[in-house]
C-alpha cells in the first residue's frame, strides 16, 4: 500500500481514491453527530459550505439536523455516486489553486484539509475561506500527526496568523467540549478551532465569552505523542552519516508507515 501511494505521487496521480474516502466516512459521521449539534446551538447557521468535504459526511449530519442549504467543495476525483449529500450540492474545485464561489454562507467548515495542500497554497487558501463565511470551523493536522499526503503539517499558530491577516479571531470553543469524547475522532479533538470575523463577535454571547479567555492552551493528544516517541526511537538507531543524508525522506516515509489508513 505504501509503495502504491509513492508510485501514484511520482506519476502525478492524486493520492486519494474511493478506499481513502470510505475509510474516513464512519469516523467522520460519528464525529459529526457529536459536534454538529454543538455548532448549531452555538452559531445557529442557516447555510453551510464544507471546503474539502470528501463524501459529505459532515454536511449529511447538518442536513439531518434541519440545515437545508449545504454546499460541498472538493476535488473532481470525488465520485458523485458515493456522496452522502445530493449531487447538486457538490461543486468540484481544485483546492490547491485560487478558487471563489459567489454565494456567501453563515458557516464554513474546513476539517483536516489544509495539511494536504502545498505550503505555497496556504495563504491563498485562507483568503478563499474567509470570503465564504464570517464563521469558519477549521482543523488542520499538526506536526508528526501523520496521514495520507500530509505536505504542510503546522501548529495552530501558523493558521491563526494567516486568519488574523483577514481580521478573524481564533476561538477555542470546541476542544474542551469534546476532548474526552471517544466518539469524536482524535484529530478533530486535537485540532478544531473556530475562526470568527471581528465584525460578528459582539453579536454572539459564546464568541464574546471566548474572547475574554486565553487561547494559549496547548493540548496535544496522546496519539500524536505516541507517534513522536516512536519516531525518535527509530531515528536514534540509525548511523549518523545515514541520518544526516536522508533525515527528511525517512521522516516522510515513517510518517506514512506509522499512520493508519483511517487518518485523514
């Protein structure tokens, strides 16, 4: 499986296919069933766009909760037949390139997507997100998290800085509510923040309260720490000359080996 992924990348093929998305579906649905009611209570959205929606698991749960206006954006490699939402709610988009749709939404989701995009796309990607909605639920893989084709794993401060350029504030409102809930996949519990335009904070009590608390709580899930410890143990056994020459390549390969197929 690992060598097949490497072959696909060398041939310029996307590393995502039906198996990748089917592996994500159950965990995404289970997580969404816990988090979506919290978001509806907190934000009260009437329209939602999911950027990097995959098969649309999160949008499916929002629709089950009564939110009818939902739109999903993701690559053209998504099979419309496999979608969990009506096909007319899906728009194929190359997220690694500048994109824009004319409709505005109350809420945008972008969950475990940004780490899959080239680092050179990061600024433009955040610029596109803030044009979609005043409230954005965002999570992205942190360093050593591991997963399929993670090309830009970053700490939350990296993304916070980019959102701040557009006058969006990072609010840590979700993690404390779901941190110990095993029904929510650990990468969501680790990485999920809400970014809010400064223009709308004053109109929402939860946002106002969050602004009065600090956002400097560093939470690192046990799964990430275990990966980190395993990686260091392996690297310590390598001769110095080999380690120095191949460190970056080894780290990428080990990250893939240590990750499970269920990581987004």
